[in-house]
C-alpha cells in the first residue's frame, strides 16, 4: 500500500522506514526548495507543540530553526547573540506582561 507524504523529514527517516521492511521513495531538495520546506516544517512543528505541549515538540522546533540558520549562513552563536541583544533592548517574557491596549 502506498502512503504519500510529500514533506521534509529528518535524515534518518528513510533508514528507519526501510528497517521496517518498507521502501522510502525520496529526492534531494535544492536550496530554495529546502528553505520553503523548512518554513512549512516550522509551522507544522509549532502546531504540533500547541497541541502536545511536549519538550520533544519544542526540540523539533529548535531543530528546524537550526536548519534554517544553516541554510541562511547564520551560526548558532549569531542566532543566540541576536536573541541576547533583543533581550537587552526589549526584554524577555519573564514578567508575563500582557498588553491590552495603548491610548494616545
């Protein structure tokens, strides 16, 4: 029986499928396709986290973010440095502030 997926998967997924006696039909993406698929995968992983609320789903989100950074030539250190600069300038979310409205 054929089950279609047409989505980006982690590197070891074809091996896992084949170790189960099934055949994985894959192709290698070009850089533009990869970035588009990573964008789609990020949304998928965020939706899964919203449903599941698990640390595994948070880890999946982080893995996709790291892959996007790699594709765009951004190091993990640059990502963290940028995050830290924004935290200094604009804060984090530690104080749980919810903005209701602003008046002029």
